[in-house]
C-alpha cells in the first residue's frame, strides 16, 4: 500500500488558507481590521491587526474563519448586526464562518457570513477625526457607500 502526502494549498479571494494578513480598509487607507477591547473595528491605532485565515470552523466548503495569529480567539457575528472577537471555546461555529468574495468595489475582498447570505461585514460610516469605526454586518443594499465600506485589501503579513 502506498501513501502519498501532498499538501494542497487552498486560496480563497487571493488569500492562502493558513496564512496571515492585515485587512486594510478600501476607503480609509490607514485603517485595518482590528481587535479593540474584543470588538471588531477598523482602526489606525490598534496594535492587534494581523489575522490568520483558517478553514471555516463549521466545515462549510470554501469558507474561512478569522483568528489571531496564535489561534486563541476568532471573529464572529453577534446580536443583530455586530462583529466581535471571542475565545475559541465560545465561538459559535456558524457565526464565525465567512465566505470570501471578490470585493464589492470590484477589487480586494469582502466577507459574507455563512449564516447570513446577502449580508456583508462593513465598517461604520467614516467620521472625520475619529480613528476607529466599528465593524457591522448589514444586508447588501447595492449603494456605492456600502460597497466601499465592505471592501478590504488583504496584505500578506508574518504570523
């Protein structure tokens, strides 16, 4: 009997599953997806802004879960339309699993929760002078402002 182990690399939305990335906001180039006191924000000041892309923890094909580089906690949707970071033992498998789509602006990436089809992660409306904007999960409305706020650039980083 022969066994061969070939490592198959999975790429979703230009991101390698198992790799680490900074997710820079499309619209506000100084903001990165960040963990600010367990809440998900686009922030230019937070130090926690590198995320490991792992296979979706609920087992959905071609999906991902965003975790910290040491895989201690992950991002999930909660409540009506918020996103928050939880320790692994508290992660709801469906709420922590996302599809990676081509960015709604035609480039970059966008994230759609597996449990809420037609909804996308987006940051709050940008306010001049405010350095962080909370991440929300809202129904896609087709508007240009929505497309901009729901698109990120994945920048390869060290884990």
